């Protein structure tokens, strides 16, 4: 067992830093898939629906992988799982550069990379064990890494693709993974606070590792589905998958259909990511102060307004309105949903439960990516798909607001003393 003495900095924040960079690579590249849709379509002489099929396979595989990786993290510890996944993502990114049709792309991106990015469960376990009082902030900071990754990678991948080649763009992604993410996963991540020799003076350690309990905490993951909050969170996350996946894959193609250049579309998505980076930190902070369900419901509602802007407005006005309004809500659902799951159902099967909720997210995303591509090929625009986004986001918002958090969350639970 490794013993490390930290006198001033709570070690959990170093883990947050490592996961921040990991999220930047994983989420950033997934959000950047849309950069290549038009290029691959031209190079391989296929339509949008065909490219969408490869993306849909990726989202589906990612969803199916999430509970598997979650169960592995419950059994073997999250660190081992995250190291393995970091290696696969880095290698898979380099292999994508050798793709020569949708079939090979589906193997490298749709199976390898997408399987290895289903790490919501392992990450949720780590952060829930290391943080209690500031759990929302910690999870928000990790997801801010995804926003920064999108802010950095989407314009970078666009620049490299247009000026050099899309193959070089994916090689660069793999390079970042091998040089930064994999070493940090190996040397920084620790499965639990017991592995760290924390100084007796560290008040933060004592505060963060306080024992929790709750009325719905489970020893078997299947028992969680006997309670209403699990279904409410799953419904919301299913809708989250529909709306984030469709935009990440089709946003730049939508912009091109509105006579907007790929450069400006990529830049606007970077602005969306920058706004979202602030948003996830703010949502994490306020969710530690107030009920998390209120913040989650507002996130879905604001995202619905962003989708509505793409329908009612046109051209660059729609583009930039979506970037600002959508950025306020983009990845903020992830830390909120993970934190609520841990507080409703405990840590023993948290990896499995977060994985199952993530599966609902990715299944929704896979369906949406494919349907949005078919809608565009048939109608020549995305309006029908965007209306589906608006309607389902209203449903997700209502489902979130109706969660009885004060009744079931460990944050508010006061056990009866004998």
C-alpha cells in the first residue's frame, strides 16, 4: 500500500486534477466527432445517415459498456479500470487515423474508444469516496474538464483537418492520451483515502470522509429499481443523451446547412464549451448549497430553450444564441446525476448504478444520432429532430423537479437514534 503524506493540499483535489485531464481528452474528442462528418462523407462518398450509423454504434456500445465497467470498478477498484480505459482510448484514437470506410471507423471509434469512455461509474466511485461536503464542486470540476476539452479540441481538430488531414488530428488525440492522461492515471489516482497517510491536522480530510447513510442505500444494484428516484434520474439522463449526442454529431453539419463556415461553427462550439465550463462549476457549487434536483431540473429546462432557439431563429443568430444558452446546461447534468445517485443509493453498488444510468443516456444518444441523420437526408434540415429535443427536455425537467430529494438523499437523512 502506498503511503503519502500531504500536509496542506487535500489529496482528493489531485485526483480531481487527474480526472479533469482525462475528461478533457475523452469528452473533448467525443464532442469533436461532428468535425469529421462532412469530411468523411466526402472522402468515402457516403451520406450523413451512414456516418451517423458509426456514431450511433459508438454511443450504444458506450452505454452497454458503462454498467460493465461500473461492475468491474465495484469489484476490482476504479483505478485499475481507469488505467485500462486510458490506454484503450489513446491507442484507439491512433487507430482511427487508419480508418478507410465506415466499417473500420465503427470498429476503432464505435467499439474500442466508445467502450473505454464508459467510465462514469468508476469516476463516480472515486469522487464519492473522496468527497462529501464538496462532492458537487468536485464532480463539477471533473466535468469542466470535458468542457475545456471541447473548447480546446474542437477548434484544434477542425484546424488540423482543414489544413493538414483528419488522420493527423486523431493521431494528436492519441498522443495527448499517452503523454498526459495515462501517466496521471497510473501515478495519481488512489482508490480510497485509506491509501493516503493524511496529517492529523488536515481538517478537510476529516470533513470529506464523514460516514454517510440513507434510507434507500442498497447492497444489490437491482434493488435500486424498486424506488422511484432511480427511474426519474434514468428518464432525465435518457433525454440528456438524446440532446447532447445529436448536437455533438450533427451541429457542424447543421451550421453548414445554414451557410455557416465550419470554422465559425467550431468556434461557436468552443464558446459553448467555455460557458459550460463555468456552468458546471457553478451548478456543482450551488447544488452543494441547495437541493440538487432543483439545479438539475433547471439545466434541462434551459437546454430546451437552446433547442428552441435553433428552430425559431436562423443562421448566425441561432448559432450564437444556442452557443450561449446551450452552454449554460451542456454537461452540467453529469455531476448532478452522479451525486444524486450516490446519495440516494450509497457506494457499495455505485459503479453499477451509475453505469446503468449512463447506459440509458447512451442508448438515447445512439437512437438520436441515427434518427437525426435520417431526418436530414429526408428533409434536408434538422427541424423535426430539434422539436423532439424540445419536447423530451420538458419531460426531463418535470421528472427532475418531482424527485423527493429531502426524503431519500443521505444529505438530508437523519437516522433514528436508539
